[in-house]
């Protein structure tokens, strides 16, 4: 794999993570437990979709085959997506959604902070812009983990169950492959493993304050970064891509 191909794959990962999670959050529109949360979740989804456009447009430019963000989002099959498995997991109840969001936000914040120092000015610029949004995302999701974990007996039970169920998907965040190593070698991206300690420190501190238990280390689900996904991604794409697939090249 050439350096350009590795960079293209890396940018797909960044864009696909934001795209799939943004779509998942958009599913709450009109269904959230309170009007304020309906709006907040939609706004976080919009932030992520905006980041998707920046990352995928850059990926298309690096690829040099005439594909822009729209074509990469709407005209790829599930095996061509490079998002981590965590972001494609179902919304579940509100505790599941916020546990998933907190795990991702804590990692996303640390990743973007490192990418803001990338030797590639375009990557650094997108990361710096996105970091401002993700700082808020992390503050919000962490607050909900605290409120539900240290709330009622029922909210505590649900949040602990959500954490236990999703924990197996967090290991993939910190696993490095040849693409990650190529980005590190070229000064374009960080070593994923180096993000684990600060991420775990933030998670532990939050769980202690929320009176939640940290799950024991166990089997880590993996494969999303290589295009091997859970059954959920196909359903997401069937919804996300329907209009473009049904009416190719349609315009408003």
C-alpha cells in the first residue's frame, strides 16, 4: 500500500466514524425523552455530519478519482466503510446512547487534539475546527453519564448495563495496524495505543464520580477499520443511501 492509499484509508476512517454516529444520533429526532434533548442530539448529529463532509471531501481529493463526500457517503457498500464498530451499535435506550457517545467523545477529543498538530496542514485545520465542537460533545455526554449513574436506582442500573454491554467495542479504538503506523511514521496521525491511558483515566474518573463500576478487561470486538462490520451497518446504509440508490444523481 502506497502512502497516498494509506492516507486515503485513514481519512475514510475519520469520515466514516462521524457519518455513521451522526446518522445514529439523527434517529433520535422526534423520539428523545425531552424536547431539549431532541434538539441537542440533532445538533451533535449535525456537527458530526459537517465533520464527515470535511474528511470525506479531503479523502476524495487524496484518492484523485473524482469522488467527493457525497459519492463516498452514498455510493459505497458496507464492506467499503471503515468506521469502528462502536458507532454502528443500536441506540437502545437513552443510557445506551449516552454511554456510546461518552466512550466515543472521550476518544475523539484526544484523537483530534493530536491531529491538530499533524504535519499535513489540511488535516490539522479540520481537526482544530472539529475539536471545538467535540469539546462540547464530551462535556455533554460526560454530564449525562454522571447524572444517570448517580441518579435514581433505575437510571444507575441502566447506565451500568449500557457500559457493560458496550465495553467490548472500546478496544478497537486503540489497536494500530499498518495504516495507523504509516500515519505515525509520516507525522500525520498519532499512535492509537498512546491514547488509551488518557482515555482510560478520564473514563475511570467519570465512573468513580458517577458511582459506576469499570468493566473488567475482556474480549475486544474488532474489524470495522478493515471493513468487517456488525449486521447493523447494512440497515443503517439501507436507510442512509436509499434516495441516492433509488434515484441516481437526483438533484433538488
